[in-house]
C-alpha cells in the first residue's frame, strides 16, 4: 500500500538545494542567470495530492458513519433484549469452564433481526443470542452454538474488530483490504470450529447441524446495518462441516512462532513508508 506514516528508522537521503550547487562541478549542471526584469513568477499550482486526499477523507468519513449507524442499531436491539434464564446461564458457565474462559459473558436474548455474536463495546463482553434461532435448535445444538461463540471470546476475536474497523477507515479504497477482511472472519470461524470440535467431540454431529441452521437463519435476516460475523458461502460451509466431522484436526503454530511472525509483520509495516518514500529531487534556489 502507499506510505501513510513515515517513521525515521533509516537515515533520510540528503536534499540538494540550488544555492548549494557550484557551476562547473559536473557536465549535468546548467546554471542560467535570470535578470531582474524577467517575467513574473508563475502562480502557485495546487498540490497534486489535494484531490485524492479529499476523496480519501470522504470515503473514510462514510465508513465511519456506517460503522456508527450499525453500532447504534445493535445497542438499541440489545436494549430490547432480556437476560437468559437459569438453564441457559448454566450451559454458558459449563462451556466457559471447558474452554478456559475465566469470566463468562453477560447474556442478552433478542427477539430477532440479528445473528448470534459476542459483542464488546467498552465494557464487559455480551453473548447475544436470537430467540428465533434458539427455538429452531435442539438442546445439544444450543450447547454447540454457545461453545462456538465462547470460542470467539476465548480467542479475543472481538478485539480484532477494532483493528479491522481502523483498517477499513484508512484503506477503504483498497480492494485487497475488503477481501482480506472477509477472509479474516472466515478464518476466525474455522478456528472456532476447530476448538469446539476438539474440546466437545461428542457433539460433532449436533454442531454440524447447528452450523447449517445458523447459516440459514443468518441469511434470512437483513444484517446490512448490524455488525456481525461473515456469512459463510457454500464453499466455506462445506469446508467447515468437513473439518468438524473429521477427527484429525489441523494443528496450530507454536506460540513462539506466532510471536516471531507478529514481530516481523510489525517491523515491516513500520519500515515500509520509509523504504518506499521517493527520493527528494533538486530544489531550485532563489
């Protein structure tokens, strides 16, 4: 991507000014004197980046406004919800214990119009479950749905949404960003599928059925103005079900390897603007 922020990690190239040039020091230098009675100086031209900067600002503002509308609508839907009953809270606590979630989330049962998710604004995380979807699921399938959402909480995927939103505001014009954003969410779903299948092997069949029902429910609602997970396509759904029903699960990278990859990525991103900055040209003296 084009440089956005320049960090002075590397020495900047020297800037050569016109008054520093000495006539005759090289065949490429040509010095021409202009008399005082010459033509008037040209009018200053607008900076070539002014128009792209305005366009970028308008796009960034549009993404920010859309994100604000989605958040406000979600908050209103949560206000209309109700806490879960004792049986549902008991299932959540049991799943949280198995997954290693130290602090189970709050629960809000909303009537309809929203997919299941873990929502975390500036406070404690909230597990959002639509009543319409719960009514379509059997007991073990509800347990599978709860385990999947708590796996997102365990992985702290809700924190990733903040970084994802920031990237969308900055790079809304870059098509690869939107593709990477969708693939990131699909990868999160696959990771949670792997965690649930490994820790709850006895409900693999119920988990697969729950997944199909949840995707069908999510596609039946208008979630354009509500923040939520990526809707799985047919190929993604097939891949997820195949992985759930396969006993041999994919292994994850060691923690040391993940830390090393993250450090390399941060270093490359920090140095990219400096490395890609154009070398300043010769500035004319007065």
